[in-house]
């Protein structure tokens, strides 16, 4: 395995002084809200737009926005091969909403390019149109502190999970809205739009071993 400039895990390796450097793909969408949340938590939030920046971060968040646009821009900026390489090295990656679509291996009817990192099927706009956006309090596996207030904006549904993928949260009707596969995380909703940092903390803990 190649040597990484920062710790391969998001957790500082025993040193209290190491601040995780977390990239947010800043090509389109609500990346600035993720950066604000990360910086508010004391992490270094890095606006990532070039592939070489992926060598210099400990984790990457793909924000919500418009998945077709994010995919096209990621391809034209040369992000996708480098992202696949870093994810294969164990770098944690989290996609929120359009970001979850970008990470999925299977998105019926969606034009490529996408990163295709997670063995999940995601149905785009599966709750309806923009006007059908909604909020819901959901229980998240292993998350202390009560239900998480989740904001769904023209959100996708996770309709199939591959072997090894763990469901973290469902809506009351059983729809899967948060999953984890090792160091990969996908949520149909937008934790960056609430003041609740627990999902960002969960992401920061993903590389911990
Ligand atoms: N509907 C958007 C898409 O398919 C995702 C919406 C969002 O990220 N809030 O790209």
C-alpha cells in the first residue's frame, strides 16, 4: 500500500494534535454547508476540485445537489479514477443525496459518469418531485442521543443493498435511507442542513479501525 501524506484513517493515530483533513467535493451542490459543519467541529474542511487534492485528505464527502451535473463535472475534472484509487486504499467516502447517487454502482436510467463505488441500487427522485420534499425523525443504528431529524429534498431511495452493506436507517415504511459498507457511507438525506453533527461525527469515526 502506498504511503499516505496524512493518516489513512480519519482518527488521529494516538496523537491528539492531528486534525483530520476532510475534503468536500466542491464542483456543484451544497458543499459549503458541509464545510461549515466540519469546520465547526474542529476538522479541517477542504474544498476539493482537482484529483491531486485527493492525495492530501483523510476522507471525502460528496454533497447533495444534482447528480448528473456532479457526475459530468467529476469526469471532466478527472476526479473519478483518483477517487476510486483512494477509496480502494481505505479512504472513507460519504455521499449525501445526489452524492449517494454518485457513489452507487446501480442507478436505473441515470446517465453516466458516476463513481460506482458502493454495491447499492439507488432510485433517483423516488419520493416524487421537489414539492414532495419532507423531513422525518429517524432512528440510526448505533447512534446515541435519540432520533436524527433528516431532511429529504427530491431524495433518492436505496432499493437494493449488496452483501456486506449494512443498513443504518429506514423510514417508518421500511425504506432504506442510510447505509454503510466499510468506510463508505451513503445517506438519502442532508445532515449538513441541520445543526446536528452526529452523522459528520460518525463519518469521522469510520476510519478508526
Ligand atoms: N434529485 C437530485 C438528483 O437526482 C438529488 C437531490 C439532492 O441532492 N437534494 O441529483
